[in-house]
């Protein structure tokens, strides 16, 4: 063999070895239920740091829960990151996710650890955020509408056709709103309230953050959302003001779960541990996501709404994360609200 051929053969072998090593870390199938910007940033960063190829799909938490249930016998997802905790707890109670105790547990806030304990460590809190709304200050100013400070204020006739919120069947944000109102008012009074509120709703969106994005663009006056989503619009330069309701409000614990039967279990655990690191959670601000991180050592964005400044209810995650309770509330919402939606 000539020297040229030897070198060529060596280079080819080297290329083959390099190619194999680049693929050796394998794949990860991820569903992300947060804003697409943070989803893509986490995907890209994890790939760079680990060499694992991440196949990411962005779905709302309600959609993800339905997909995980439908694929239970042949899971196509390895890990589910983000989205409200209730559907994660529902998945855990139905044995759709697996127990995993991350070595990062000791660094997490109590609310994140309690989330894990309540689910037998089949899910974990990765961030938290309170429910409220964001309104377009220019629209309310032009129409001389008083700032809504309380849930009751959203029933004002001046707001007819000026409010958007998501559909609780597809959106974890909206399910949190539904469950919060039931806990604040009682179930029957909450549904009476929602029937009246329906008169002021112009659209029930698929995504939980869509209503305040519409408010930012001037397409509606007000969106019922998590406060960090409203803050993100303000930071972007839109005329949006955030409000935490005076009667009290619920909150989410954005969660993370490993799917039972995951094809890439080792890589799912690598993502799980990585996502709980302070350096990872400090990336949230870079993506203009202003939730409260679950790792005590992570950087909290200065714009993030603090729990100590908000009147929070003692949200019952176990009860409202139960599949039967969720089914009951959603069926009633469909009958009494959704069926007559504008």
C-alpha cells in the first residue's frame, strides 16, 4: 500500500472513529411545555455541553399529559420538562412516570422538594410562578376603563370582549386558574363566576401565555396568565402591566418528569440532573423567562414576581393534581362554559 493510501486509510478510520464518538452519547426525546424560547435555549445548551442529540417538541402541559397517556404502551418521549405541576402529578398518579431521586435534591427550595415527595419522586419542581393577569395600559387608558385589581373587577361590563384566557383542557395555566378559583370561592360560586366572566371573554386560546401576548400586541385588553409571562411582555417593551388579584391567587410549580418506559433512560436522567443545576436555571433570564428557579443557588431575575409580594392561597396540588378531580372539573367547564363560549 502506498504512503498516500495509508494516510487516506488512516484519515478515513479517524473520521469513522470521530463520527462514532460524536454519536456515542445518543439521543434524547424531550417534550417542553414552557415558552419556546427557553425550550430552544435549553435544548441547544444541553446538546453543546453533553453531545447528546435532543429531539424537542413544544406542547402545552395539557396536550403533553394527553400524549403521554395515549402512548403509555409504546412511549415515544423520554422526558417532559416544564408546564404546570398538576398534569405532572396526574401522570405520576397514573404510573406514567418513574421515580428518580436526583443528587441535586439537597439544593432545591422546599416547594420543589415537597412537589417531589407528594408524587413519590416521580416529578420535581423546576420553577414557580403566581397566577394573575397582564393588561394593556394604552387600551384601558383610551377606553377609560378602571384598572382591574381583583378577580371581581374582571366582570366589569366595560371589559366585555376585552379578555382572553386559555382553554383549561389544553393549557395548564388555565387549569391552574380554574382550580384556584374553585379553592378561593368554592366550586359552585366559582362556576357562577366563570359563567359571568365568559361574557367578557373574546377567545379561549390553546396556549397559556397567548392571551397576554395578544394584549401586548393590542389585540385584546387583558390576558389571564402567569405573572412572569406578563412581565416578559413588559420587558420586551410592550405596554403591559401585571396584576396579582386582591382576593388571592394560585400558583404553579413548573415540573419535570421522566416517562416510564423511556427509550433513552440514562440520557433522561442526565437531563434531569442538568436541569436542576443552578447554572442551568440561571439561563432563564437570558430567554426572558421570569419564573422563580427551584435551585436555591440559581440567579433570580430582578424582574421576577416574588411570592412574598403576592397574596397566595394554600394551593392544594395533591387534590387538584388528581386525575379524577381534573376530569370532573374539566367536564363541568366543558358543559357550563365551553359549550356556550363566545
